[in-house]
C-alpha cells in the first residue's frame, strides 16, 4: 500500500475538522512542535525529519516509522507503540508513559534524560542507543542495563547465567 503524502497544514486542518484516521500517511520536513494530539491512528505512517518537540500525544496508535524526528521533551502517554520504529531520533527529555512498547525498535536514538514507564509483552530492541543516564550502548540489546546487572552479580559472587 502506498502512503499518502500530506503537508503539515493539511494534517492539522484535517485533525481540527475531527479526522483521527491518518493511517499510511507520509509527512516530511514538518513542524508539529508543541501540538496536542489525542486519539489519532498513525498505523503504517512514516514521519521523516519532523519536529515533534514538546508534542503531547495521548491515546494514539503510533505504530509508525519515525526517521530523523525530534521528540525532545515530548509527552507520549497511553499510546500503542507496538512495532514502531524510531531511526536516528532525538528523544532527550521525552516522557513516555503507560505505552505498549512491545517489539518497538530504537535505532541510533538519544534517550538522554527521558523517562520511560511502559508496558508490553516482548522487549524493545535497541541498537546504538544513548541511555537516559547518557551512557552509550553500542550494538544490539533488548536490555539497556544488562551489562550493569551482570557486573553487579559478578561482584556479589552470584552466578551470571
């Protein structure tokens, strides 16, 4: 299925008119900073080079691709992020809470200062990520803190595996 390319003006006009179904849209080089959106469906959408800083997203289906997007200081609450993809995104200071992050992919993202209080059945996947505490985690992992936990267990003399 081909994505429908729309402008930020069209997106905001349709949202203001009450539309909430934005499946399979393509939004590029746009500024949605500080916007409040609730109940939108972005399943299959792609956002590229979109400024989403300080955005407030509540009760949204965000199973989409976000490429080079700025989510600094964003609030993402009670959203479905299952199978969402974040490529080269800035999530510094973002507050991601009460979201389903089952199999969400974070690839080369910066989570410095972000807070995450989420739920999901399967772990997220992380590649080359800067954690909330500014530590860079190279390569792939499904647990950003596994190295510290292994080291902690070793110092206590516990079996690691």
